[in-house]
C-alpha cells in the first residue's frame, strides 16, 4: 500500500549536500511509484547540488511545491489519483509557477500525448526514465534557463527600485535649471546646473549654451533648437502650429573638465516682450544608462567569462544557420566539457574554479576566428560555432589546437593545475539542418569523447546516435 505524502512532508527527501557550499537545487518529483524517486537519486549521484523531493500523492503536490520552492518539477503523466496533465494545469494557473520549468515523464512516446503536454504548458517531455547523462543535461538546461530568467527579473526590479530612490532624492534637491535667451546666451543658472556641469553662475551668465555641448555635435544639436526658435517666432506672430514646442530629449553634454556624459533635457519655451525664451531642466542620466546597459549585458553574456551565454549563443546559432543555408556554407558546432574541473572546484575551491573557467574561456577564444562564436552554456560546458568551414579537416585542426590548449597546465593563483577537454563535433548540413538536431548531435558526440578516455574529440555520425541512449 502506497503511503501518500502528508501536507508539507514528502514521503522521501533525498538530500545530496553540495560540497562547495552553494545553495541546493531542489527538484520536486511527483510520481505514484516510489521506485522512480530512487532511480532518479541514482542518476543524480554525480550532481551533489541537486536535492530530490518526492511525493507519491499528486493531490498534495501543489502545497508541497509552495512550501519547498523547487527549481524544477517532474510530473508522472499517468497516476491514479490525478493525471499529470491535470496537475500541470493547476501549477500553470498559479502565478508563482507560471514560469517554473515542468517536465512530464511518461512511458508513452506518442505524438498526440506530447502535443497535449506542451499545450498544457510543459517545458519538456521525457520517456521515463532516460539515461543519467541525458536526464542531468535536461535538468541543468531547464534550471539554468529558469535561474537566468529570475536573475533578469531581479536586475529589472533593482533598476526600478533604483529609479524610485533617484526620484525621491531629486525631490529634495534642486535639479539643474538653465534658461537661454533667443541668441543662445545663458541668463539663468542654478546650483543644480553648477553641480552637473562644474561651472559657477558667474562663469556661465551671458555665455553661449554651446559650451555645454561637444563641439563635434554642435551642428546636429543646434538644428533642433533652431527649429524650436523658428517655431517660437511663429507662435509670436500668431501662426498656427501643429503641436507644442515643449519636449524632452536626450543629448550628450560636456562638463567643465571635458568629461562627456548623457543628459536628459526637458525643454520648455515662453515669450517675453514678443521674444521666445527657452528653459531646460537637465538631468544627468549616466547611472540610468549604466543600469540599462548592465541589464542588456546580463541578458546576453556570462558574467564570469564575458562569453556569450546560452541565450545569445542560441540566437547566433539560429542566425548562422540561416546564413549558412542562404550562402550554401558548411558550419561546425562544437560542444566542450572540461575534464577534471569538478576536482579543481572541490579541491581548491570556487575561486580557483572560477579562475580556471576564465583562463579556459580566454584560451578557447584564441583558437578561433573573430567571426566564430565561443559561448559558455553553464558550469564547465562550452560551445563553439565555426562558420564557413571549407573542409572537415579544417574543423579538426581547430579541435586539435583546442585540446592542446586545454591540456596545457593552467597557472592559477594557488597552484598550477592540469586538466583536459572532451569535444563533440557535428556539421551542418551533413549531420542536421536545424538547431535541435545539431545541439543533440554535438552533445552526443561530446559524451562519447568523454567515455572514450577524455582529452579527445568525436565527430558525430548518424550511426552513433543509438550508442548514447
């Protein structure tokens, strides 16, 4: 008789403590057969960061997920109390689990069943259970995507909070306010302007506004103000206009010491004795621009190695496939896994592991052309896109150089270490013409290279696909 999971208490919690002190990655498995949890535990034996929570009663799965906040959920498709599709829809109906990755497990490999799973919101569908290598790769792929999404959301939230704090501060201090005569001379300059630009009021009164704009930009910038000046004269003469001249714009300013910076101007016009005058509220938006650039960077690049991350890699792969198809070019896709990286990380610590990843990334970039792409998928897994490969031997020469570079000792801060690499290679269009096929092929070939003794590469062939199952 099966023992259902009590609210808040899983029937079994398989905890593999992370050896490096990193937070565990919780995996919630909902399956009425307890044996599935034991099998999953064995599969993840080499992934100490993974913590498996199992529940055999799907009726309490939502409550358990709410209490334990897993990073990914595995659902059995066929269960007596509640089928996996119904439970999946319950999860997706809750805002907390809308973006959480969910994988459906089933003994059925039918197109209609898969279609139903994806329509219900599943991120993946596996015929249970695949081999340990594929299961771990799938879990890491979906968990990395989920954590990247959370990281981006946190960065966006931090930016919003930063902007809110900025507004509160600006309400308590004077912003830069500058008033300009029709001839472009400054006739009002407050302390906020002195703080931003570095000029005192005495230094700027009756001096031209062009002192605050880089000289190379005078022509395009003052065309804007000239149009506003003409519009002001039309207003004075009673000529109808299509819209108000007041506007907000972003320009490049220059401080007294010559430093250039982005500034936002809220420009307004008024008339005095029939003459148009102009005033601008000026804000230094350097920090906002940096925050926006940081978010853009984090969305596309790995913060440790400065290499393209998974998101940018997939975008470039799609673009390369389109271009290769159009130009009838051969393309090679390489998957690289660093051998013995886990030993370095566990023995010498995170700092040494990070330093090793940075040096390895730099060496990989030296092995390819500027037109090629080296990316970090996560952990110690990298990938390379070689575009316009004339011959298979050309890609092999790159791989040979890559393996030689990775097997050369790395001079880390604490000590010198020696590792190696396992590389899987697949080609477009010989081995596949779409993203999914090439990714799968390169991944399979890489694991064959690793199983063959490491410090080696393997060229994918259709005949080997069954060997990796």
